[in-house]
C-alpha cells in the first residue's frame, strides 16, 4: 500500500509512542515490588498490546517495526512516555498508577491527533481507530485502578 509522506509521519509518530510505551511499561515492571504483582501482569499485557500495534502500523507504513523514525509530524509527543518511564521507582501503588496514567494520556492524545489527520488511507484509519479504542480502554482501566488505590 502506498502512503503519503504526511500519513507516513502520522504512522511514524504512533510507532514511536507505542515503542516508548513498551519501554515505559517494561521499566515499571522492573521496578514494581512484589505487593503489586497484579500491576506487573497488567503492564505486561499493555506492553504486548503496543508491540502488536507497532507491527500493524509498520505493515501499513511498509517499514520495519524497529526502524528508527526521523522527526515526525507531531515531533516530541512520544517524549511524555519517556519522561514517565524515568519516574517509576517502585513507589506506592497510587503513584505507580498515576505515572502510568500520565503516559497513557500521552498515547491517547497521539491517537486522537492521528484520527484527526486527513492523510490516512481508509485501511490505515480503520487500524488506527481499532488501536485507539484499545488504548482508551487501557487508559480508563489504569485510571480506575489509580482512583481505587487513592481511596
């Protein structure tokens, strides 16, 4: 499939932030203490979700899933997840979930921005919409867990 350079930039942004999301969750998994084993399993599932997202997006873009991306359309959007992964430190459950939610806010925004793009083909749009639904569900789940941890 042929994609325009603008569409490729949008897809590259999504690949980049999904890769950062994987790294962020993997960092959290390393740092989480045993009393939060359920979060390790959940974060592992979400990291796998992003790996699958990257594979689908790379297929659309006709690139390798691990291909380095140049400065893309939204530029620094992915850096929010990079910032989050540096903040995980095995602290209390509510703090861990707050940082995870902050990262999820960033990827949720990236998908919202991608969906507002007029550059995506209908096939790409369908895939991005499906991924966005799953990202939004993950965000909402983490937010609910955070809220219950604060209570």
